[in-house]
């Protein structure tokens, strides 16, 4: 069954009676309350992404559970028939799915499943069911079956590589923006937003989506003295949190509700919002103490200088062209 066919028909509910595949012996963490994060961070839990369960068998590793932010779950299987050296997880055979909901998305204690159809036995029973959330972190969580008390540990599967790039060009036509880059083993997706100024003399600055022609110039490190970039690799959870800043500011620009009247200052505030978001859980970036600018500095150069200062303070975090994983593919272990 292929993904397209499944997405049109998975809401048909199969009969009840799936077994308890995916249950394993897990020692609870002492001092961690039910549903409490084991990560010791203030950030909210994110279940979005692809997971698999730890059952201690090779068969359990063949099942992937994709939790979509929309509340849909898609269950796929890696089999000898659909596995080739060129396969990636999104091309596995879809064998089931349905809908899910967290009782408290930021600090969940229970996951509810509805309309689960499944061709084979998996970690989630068919029909309607729920699992208690015992522990959670960015890359794993533990659930308990309320009927059997059996515990299941879930591990996040790296199906993508995520990068965030601060890019700036100084000079008479300054630009300063942020790029969100996703690799999935097949395609590269880039979202870019920020401040740009056309090369035409006297052109007014614009805050909004960055044209492909401009952001493509920063997919690789520039040799030009007036260009600077800081590229960071993020986890799925960090990327999802950061991308919300992109979505919010894209909407501000679309409806003409940017917070400040000065376009250059909007660009500066946007950069600080993105950078500050990365430090939401812990200090990932060392930020310029004064925004990297002085009060007397030309406002046109503030945003490029802010990125330049961040690059100096976080040079060890920069993903160089030599480190960037061109041609990366998800590992098909297990």
C-alpha cells in the first residue's frame, strides 16, 4: 500500500484486537513525576516527527511512527520488498495510521489515539486507545499502557538534518536575513526571511521573504569581505521552535503589521527574536551584549553588524562548507 492511497483511506477503522508490540522493560527515573520532562529544561515537549519503539528486536525497528503537527499519525514499515540502498523513510510502505492528541501539548501526561487502522501489530492498538506519558525529552519519551502498565520507550528517528543560517551583506545596499534549511535525503528545502535592499541606488529597504537569487548566494560560504554568515545545525525540536518565529514574522510582513515603523529596526528586532529563541532552553548562542551596535551607528548597518558580532562570538559553532553534509541520507540501521 503506498502513502497516497493510504492518506485517502486510513480513517476507515479496522477491528479491535492488536497485540502489544513495542512493550519493553523500562526503569522509571527516580524523582521524576508522571509526565515530567527528564531533560531538565523549560522548553515544551514536541512529539512532531518520526519515532520508533525499543522492543529489543530487529522487527520493532522496522516500524516508524510519524506524528504530524496537524494531529495525524502515519505508521509505516520497512520491509525487504520496499528496502533498497536508495530508500529513505518517507518511501517506506504505509501500513496504518489515524489521529492523535496530547492532553496538554507542552507538558503531556496522556496521548489519545482515535481511528487507528493498522494492517499489522504495532505499538498502538487499533481503534481508540490512550497511553500515559511517563517521561519525555527532545529525543525520547516513555509511555505506559493504562491497562497492563507495560512500558514502552520511544526514540526519535533522524529523518532530516536541520540548519539555521544568519546571513548578512553590508555596504550601500545592506541585507540581513535568516535561512531555515532542511535536508531529507532527497531534496533541500529553504525558507528565508529578513531585510533586503535592492542594488538599485536609492532603493528602499524591504522586510519580507528573501528571493531565491539572494539566499542561494549564502548556501555556500562567500569569499567577499562584505558578506558574513553563521550556520548552525539544530535538532528537530530546536528547528520547530525556531521556525515558529519565521511563521510569525512572515505573517506580520504579509498583513503589514510589523512592530516598528523603521524597516532597518524591524530587521534588527527579527534577528534578535530568532537568536533569542535559540536560547529558550539553555544557552546555545553567545549574543552581543548591546545588540552588536552603538546608538550612533548608521541604522542601515546595525543588522549586518549584529550578525558579524554573533559570528565572532560563536565561531566554534559555525558549520563550514566542509562540514555541511551534502549528499546526506538517513541511516537505515536495524
